[in-house]
């Protein structure tokens, strides 16, 4: 984005635990998108627990389609989501709403100005191994 003088690459994963864990290994930020009308299912809780066990980069919590709820319901859902987020990520308790263009700009501004959290194992140990196969040499015929 030219406005923030930053480049963003968003990587979306499928509902595959190993793919999610591999993506979070190399991510600077994890964007967790919550639904305003559905609770986090058993697979979602497994993913959150696995990410916590692996080591968590900076987390940004987002709720999408929040405008579909009535105002009274919005306050209840927001309290419930913030309580849920506090259980898993007590230091990342901000919840972004992505209902308008200005909300999206605030979300991107937050990511562009925030500093990624250091993960000690990632800083001290490599996590990618490359294997190269030697080419077989042809025998020369005399």
C-alpha cells in the first residue's frame, strides 16, 4: 500500500492443521477472523492450542460482517469475543471490525505500524532444511 509505504502479503490457509502450523511458523502476524454469529468450533480451538504450543507471532483479532447484528446484540457479542480472546491471547486483546473501508484502513494501519513479536526458537534455530540430490556422473567409455 502506497499510503502506508508497506507491502502486505496475506496467506489464506485451508482447514488443515499442518498447513496452518506451517504458515504460522513463518508469519510475522496472524490474523484471526471471528464470526459474529457462530462460536469457534472444536477444530478452531485445536488450531489455537497448537499455535500457542508452537509459539505465537503477533496476533491481530478481527470480526467480519459485524453489521448484520442489532446494536444490543453487537455489545453482547463483542464482550463475549473479547473474553474468549483474553483466554488465549491476553496481550493481544484488541478486536478490529471490518465493516467499512475506514475500518479496513485502521486494521492495515495497525499492522503496518506494529512491531512483530520475537519468537526465540525462530530467531535461534533454522526451521527450513533443503536437501539437494547429487547428480549421477556418467561413466566415460574408452
